[in-house]
C-alpha cells in the first residue's frame, strides 16, 4: 500500500491538487490522537488515512475541499459536542485541532513566446511555486528550446486558436513577449476582445515593450474599443524598473513584479 508521500507525489504529478489533513492537537475525548492524517482530493474523495471517521471527518473533508479551492493552508478547531457555535454534533466531548495543508495548487503563468527571456524566466518561476505554461506558434523552436530543456506544459499552433481553446483561471498570470511587437499586439487584442470575462479577474496581465511602443499599441487598442480603464490595468512596460538590459535581468524584473502582485493579493 502506498503511503501519503507517494500518493501526494502521484496526484500532484497528474495535475490533481490534494489536501493533507493532520491532527495536531487533542483536548479531552476524541476519535483519533495527535499525528493521525488523511489525504483528500479536490472532489472530496478520501484517498488515504482517517482522522477518526464520523461527523468530524465529514466536516474536515469539506474543509479540505475549501482549502484546495482557496489554495491556502489553514489551522482549524472542531468541538466534539452536540451544540454550540462550532459544534460537530458528536458526543465525545473533546476538541480536535486540524491542520489542512495543500499540494499541487501552483498558480499558472501563461507565457506567450518561447524566446530568450522565457528560457531565463522558467527556472525562477518553477522555484517560486508558479506553474508556467509556454505558448508559441513555432513548433520546432518550442521543442528545441523549451520541451527538451524544461518540465513545463506547452501549447503550439496559431496563437489566436490557442487563446480560444484555453481555460484561463481567475488567479492566472499572463505574460506576452513573443518574437515581434505586431504579434504581441495581436495576442493582447485577441485576449481582451475574446476572453474578457476570464481576464476581468486574472491576477496579472503584462506585455513587454518600450514606453513608446506600448503607447502606440494602446492607442490603437483604444481606437478598436478597448477602454482606457482596461488598458490601464496592464503591466506594460513589463517588470519592475531596474534598468534591465539582458534576458537574465529582464527575467528577474518580471518575476519580481509577479512576486509583488502575488504578495499583495495574499495580504
């Protein structure tokens, strides 16, 4: 039988987030002791272990699903009594404190373009808990420079067709930095004009470019009906202003901006 370490590895590698629920403290009578664990899937399936069964386990499974959706851990107490604000309806009379940890809930970063900056940014993102997805219309280039070097998800084909097929999650980060400003503009416009419901809640949308080039692109976007308010929410020029020049420096400036946005959202 697999232990919970093996199951976590198996589920996360398959793209399935899980929550590990651990009993960290017990007061009075309780159905399990400190150290008991169970592993719960995002659908609420009990994959491994138990924290004692009954109502408290049922409530804990629901809480585990909530934490997987929120992508955050939590420490929560359950009173094993029949009545009261935090009552479980159980007769044990004690209290259990449970820690809900989550695995496999990395935030996606959709990167349009597989160029030199992307190749520098990928290792940084992967170390920092992001889940990069690289999109490029040059199949051979993508295979040579990304697929053979990095363990990340990729998409290849026409950019607009890929955008239409993508499910963009609410907490996604999007970076546009392809091989040409014209292509960057086409991708940005297609995102804003075809995926607006999804983009209304994404955490970050950034596009590479100089101040002059960005101003020209935004002017054309506005003439096509994209509002100034929407354009004002785009991070462009991209990255924090550290006077970066090389692909390595630009990658660092972009990642710093993503971290800043993520930390602000977590407060």
